[in-house]
C-alpha cells in the first residue's frame, strides 16, 4: 500500500511539473531564436522583422512543415543568400526551437 501511495504521489508531482517544463522549453526556444535569428527575422507572434525581406517565423508553417526543420537545425541551416550565417543546434535546443515555432504559427490567410 505504501509503495502504491508513493507511486501515485510521484505521478501527481510529475504531472504538475510538466506545464512548467514545457514553458521553460518554449522560453529557451524563443531565446535561442532571438539570439541567433532575431537580428534579421521576426521571432514572436507579433513583432516585425528588422530586415524587411526576412521571413517572420510565425508564418514559417505556411511554407514548410515545422517538424521538417529538425534535421536542418541540427546539422546546420544554410541559406541561399550569402549574408545569412550558418547555425547548428544540439538535440535539446532543436526540440525547444521546434516546440516554440509550433506555438507561434499563424494559420494561412487565404
């Protein structure tokens, strides 16, 4: 009986902690994008890109499935224009970035 109570208590504590962990992942994903990409791209739900020709990340899902960016983020994003630096992120960072990008996507405006 004591083991069962301990297991239920642990499950409740873990369930209660999950939203906070998810919030931290989203914050970290946003911070990484602001640091690496924010000088050119809009990285939040309602900011403007500092470079007018740079894609706002909230509309990225209209062009690409967000999950398909995992490999590029991990191996190094290279762009067709010469002034964009190459970035690569570790697996945890990629997960946080993907989670954040999914959280800010706007539906396509048809």
